[in-house]
C-alpha cells in the first residue's frame, strides 16, 4: 500500500507498505481477507454461517446475493420484518415502505 486504508472486510487498518488488494470504487482489503468465504448477515452484520448453511453444497458465494441472513436472525420471531428494515436502511434509494 502506498497509502493507509481500512479493510472493507474486517474494518481494520491497512498500513503503508502492507500488502492490500484495491479495487476502484469498492475499496481495499487485506490479502488474507480476500480469501474469506463467509457472507455477512444483512440484519446484524455478523457472520452469516456459510460453512454450516443447509445450502452450502449448492451455493457459489461469488454469484449469490450478498444479502444473506444468519441462523440467529432467521430464527427470530420477526425475521422477515427485521430483514426488510435492514435492507431499507442499507439501500434508502429503494424507498421501501415497511
């Protein structure tokens, strides 16, 4: 890195002269974070639980929606409403009425 930055995956600082992967308009991430094969939960922001997911055998993480939900949030009584609110907050331009 020629300039310091913040990893878009782990949110930790990447220092000057450290190896990082940069994409214009997306951001930078640690080399190790590029190998992470776990989506973030759209509701709580925690790990979505990809290794334990019932669809893991059929899921291609590079092609699926990145708006997954973890088991804990999915098991919540109001899971769908929580998911809708989280997506509306992340994408206010959609102007979703909930």
